[in-house]
């Protein structure tokens, strides 16, 4: 299963946020929603979750740190 990435630099935001989250899709989506609520002032709604899910990208090979 491909890892997913949510990168705040890909989303319009007023605070200049540069956070990047990567992992399995559910982990990234849950963390991205929590971040959007806590930092960007969004409400945790099904619409927000779907919008963020649609904007997730596959993580490119070679971008993971050594394990």
C-alpha cells in the first residue's frame, strides 16, 4: 500500500504553514484533520475530511527517512 502525504504548502493558508504529514492514508487524514482544526480554524466535518482526502498525494520513492 502506498504511503500518502498531506503538505500544507499545497493548500491555501493564511499562516504560511509548511507542515508535511506522511504515513498510511487513515493516519495522514486523521492527523491532517486535527491539524486543520487546531491550527487553521476549520471545523471537523465530513466535507473537510473528504476535501483533505481528495488532496492527498502518494509519497514519492526516496522521500522516507532511514528506519
